[in-house]
């Protein structure tokens, strides 16, 4: 086995390690909660908060309404009790009662508006509850699958790292360093296949002399992209 072949095999392992690490990262991130589940829960929280806010506003208005009605009733009782004989005091009481009733009427209108908003909010909460429940059910199934995939990826990565160590151990230090530096510059592909007269790394034509040397097992570089050429037909 030529050194170029060894480097190519090492690269195949490195590329799979990179892919598996990337996928493992994606799985771990998704296990924290996929966007659609997070959104479903957030929508439900928002719907519940909105409904609670409206209910609190209604309760506050109802208390205020009770207070106004109580004051109006008290004033009416005093007005019609026969104890008030002063004309000015009677006029003041009548004005107060009218004012209290007007304020109460305005609050009643606000309560009615809130009731309509609460109906809409209740419907939105029910819909959000259904959506969140469906999302949770879906997530329970998918999370089991992701946990299984996570385990498989971890096992595969462990084996790949062991394989890489074995493959790297048979490559001389200088070639290994060159390969790793070139891989960093070339997006992980330091060694590229040579098909007939084409470098598959950059799709450019390779000179006849470089093709000859590559087929002889010599470490040869693409004149265009600088990658190490690995011949195959």
C-alpha cells in the first residue's frame, strides 16, 4: 500500500469523523427541544397568559362595579329616606347617583368587551393546548429515536477515532503534518482522486507527467488546487 493510499484512507476516516461529529452535535441540540416543540409550548404559555390577564382585568372591573353600585344604592337609600330635606343636599345626592350610574354603565361596557375578548382568548388557548399536546406526543416518539441515534453515533465515533489512531501511526510524521495542514486549507480534502486526466478536487485537467508519477505511487500534487493526487480508474 502506497503512502498516498494510506493518506487517502486516513482522509476517508477523518471525513466520516467530521460528519458523525456534526450529526451528533445536531442530535444533542435537538434533544434540548426542537424548534416546533419550543414554539408550541411558547404559544400555549402566551395564550394562557393572555387569558389570565383578561380574567384579572374583568375581576378588577367587577369589583369596581360592585363598589359603584353599592355607593349608588347607599346614596339612593339616603335620598329617599325622608331624612334629607335640604334642597342643595338633595340635588348633590341626585348628581352623585347619576355620576355613579354613568361610571357603572361605562364599566359594564368594558366588562362586555372583555367577555368577548375572553371568548377569543379561550378558543386560542384550547387550540394551543391541542397543538402543544400533539407536539409533545410527537416529541416523545422522536426523542426515543434520537437517543438511539445518539448512542449509535457515539459508538461509531469511538471506533472511528481508534481506526484513525491506527491509520495515522503508519504514516511518517512529516507526511501526516503536511496532510493535516493541507486538509485545513482545503476544507478537509487534502487527497483527491484522479480520474483519467481530471482532478476531482477542482475538476481541472492534470498534466501527463503528474498523472504518470501519481500512477507510479509517488506523492504528486494537482497543479491547479495543490491537493495530493490519488489515481483510480
